C-alpha cells in the first residue's frame, strides 16, 4: 500500500471522528468517538515511527563511521 494513501486516510478518519464527536451531545457517544480517535492516532504514530526508523536506517547506511571521519566538514 502507498504510504501517502495510508497517512491521508488516517488523517481524514481522525478529522471525521473529531467533527462527529463535536456534534454529539450524548456522553456515551463522545466516549466512543474519543476511543476511536485514540486508536487512529496511535495507528498513525506507529506508522510515523516506522517511517522514521526506515529513514534513519537509509541515512546510516549511506554514511558509515569511517566515511564521516574522512569527509571534509564545510564549516
């Protein structure tokens, strides 16, 4: 699956649930929406953490410790 589609989908669902929660007056419905929002946000956090780890692995592979020591620092 496309990561952009996943992030867009999660964001849209979070926004929809927040708007729905704001409209309802029933406490039980508000609690249900809050649990939905919490789960969606946790899912988005897991995805962002995974993306961050993948990006850091790519960066680490490009610059090994020996490479960093042997490169000229421009400043």
